[in-house]
C-alpha cells in the first residue's frame, strides 16, 4: 500500500460552462480532483453519490441558486467546505445569509492565485506553487 494522499475532491458549479470548465481546469492542473457541473439541480442530483471535500459554486443560477444548492449539500455532507462566488453578493441580505450559514465567499472575477490559495487552504503543501500557464507540448 502506498503512502499517497487521496486528492482533494472539488465540485465546481456554474451555469456558465466556460467558467465552470476553466475553474475545473485550473484546479486539476494543480493536483485537485475537480468536476464541473452546470446547474444547481445537477449538483443536487450528483451530491447523493459524490462526496466532495469542497464545493465551489456560483451564487446566481436559474431554478436552484448557489446558496440553495450549498444548503442542501451541507445538510447531506456537513464536513464539506462551501465556497460561493459571484460578481457581487447581490445584496446585504445574501451577504448576511452566506456568513450566517458558515459559507465562504469569493468575488468575481476570480484570479487563479486567489482561487488556489482559498480552495487549497489546508489541502495545500506549505509552499503553494505559483499559478503558471501550462507549458505547450
């Protein structure tokens, strides 16, 4: 049996596919097991069988928004860390609710270094490597 640590599992949720895929690629390039989903509803379906360590979700989505999805995910997996993001927390009531629920918040646009520092947190090696573009093959 090897002493390799299991990868941190991150569920990335955003109804803008380009953003979800880009965030997933950044996290994957830095050694995390990241999976993109494109709606709050799909996250709620997936969460029954997928046990992420971290959920990274946009707040503004149709039907099931990021806060609603995060509340449900946290009820099923209370140990799961939730990081919500948005261009703005929309209003004071949402900011208060995010804080009261114990969720973290990042404002868009998300810079890769800030994203990695926040997401990797306790999962990161002590020397978090600097974000760099992947080298061309």
